[in-house]
C-alpha cells in the first residue's frame, strides 16, 4: 500500500477538527472509511517492524507503571512500627507500590540477595545495621530513626554520598530553621538559645550554622550523666532551650529534672514530640505518623516529576504541625496565636524560601 492513504487520513482528520463534516451520517461514514484504511495499513506491516515497535514501547514504559516492589522490614512486636507500616501501606495503596512485610527478627540477607526488591525500607536499628553491613546495592530507606541513632550505625552522616550512596535516612529530628522560627513567633524577645547535643547528634549544630537567624546559639556537648550537672547553668543562661531527639540526653531518667529546672528559671523548652510537650515543654513542631508516611511515600515515586531529588543522605520531615502546652505558656505569661495559625505561618515561610 502506497503512502497516499496516509495523506488522505491526515487531511480527513484536519477537516474533522475544522468541523467540515456537519452531517451526522457523513461523519459516521467518514470515520468508518478511516478505520478501514488504518486496518489495511497495519496489516501490511512486516512482522519485524511490529516486533521493533513492541520492543520500543516496552523500553520506554516507566518501571513505575509495573509497580515498585518494596521490602518493608520492621519489628512486629513494636506497636509504633506496626502502626506506621499500616499507615504506609494505606498511603501507598493509591500508587503502583507493592509492599512485602518482613519481620526484622527473621531477616535474611541471603533471601534479599536471591530475590532483590526495588526498594528496602528499614524501621529499626537492628535491621539497618545488617543491611549496611551486607553492602546490598538496593536503594534502602531508614525511617523512624533519629540523627543520633543513625550516626551510631552510619558515622559518615550527614554526608554519606560516597560511603553509602544508596542509603537514605529519614530522621525524626525537626529542622533547626523551623524550630528557631517557631521560637521567634512564640516570643520575639528570645535571643539566647541553649542547644544541647551529644557527640552523635553534633551534626545538628552544623545544620543550624547554615540557617539565617538573629539568635545567639550556645552549643553544649554533653551526655546523660553530665546533663544532670549542666542543666542548671544552661537554663539560667538561656532565654530558651532547644531540645533535639537524642535519647542520650532526653530520656526517662533525665526528662523530669530538665523540665523542672527550666521551669524554675522560667526558661521555656522547645520540644520534639507530643509527649515531651505534654510533659512540660512549651511547644515544638511535630510530625505525625501519617505525615511521616506521606513524606516517605513521595520517595517511592521515582518517575513522578513532583518527587524530590535524591541528593542527600539525611532527610528531615517535610510535613509537620505545631503543638503547644497552653498551661506552660500561661505560667510563663506568654500569649501567641493558635497552633493552627502558627503551623500555617511556618508552612508559608518555608514555601517562600
């Protein structure tokens, strides 16, 4: 069949677009005629050309169209991890993601090597240690962790792009800029900030050095034993204390003393969890399990143009909300907008950077 029918088809389609065929019967006849020509044209294609076309389609179809196979490793006895797994599975149900749940207690590296998934998600330190030691080339996400815990298994953090290029750490720590901005919204008179870190969470200090602010940050490196003797002078010399998610400082044995001492000197504490704020911290930006799952799910869509660029090993929570303790605010004679208003203000501030 010559190339002439192809020109006829193109011309006919152009006329159709220009509304040249107003008669309904003529339109049906024309469409039927076009389909007949198309069928004859296709039937003359050589089988080799058909195979080439099919191969091209297969090669250009995004892998995400077939679905991402994700191995989700977690501790089944942990209520916290189990809840996150359920939420993450629900978040991923609307995408082409297929989760395979694996117990960290019976994790087999050999099984992962034999049948490698597209992505691995690890929710606890035990499995993360095993995965890093195994040197699997699979892209691996470490979630529900903190900067301090992550550095104990990956000392190269915050920058492991050379040593661990296929490992991403989704930490629970809130970005410094976000917490500092919240402080200024709560009390614009705050100037001197006490930042308490351990050797494992020291990179949090590096993050704040790249943050533009007019606050004076006083760094204190300590541990769970020493903080008992340092908290008095830190609270006395600070307008506020910025607490970070480091259990070597803030744990069941030290928390009450830290909060009582800060309360004695009227020094508000900016917390990192709902429980911490309820226990006596003034406020904090908090990321819920739903928000953490939403953020992680975005990284499971590699062909989505809206997906973030994977250029850093250390990833801070993207979604958050402000949580405050109004009883503590009242005792400190502080008055500020609602939690919802504070949240929207912080979101607007981050979106305009």
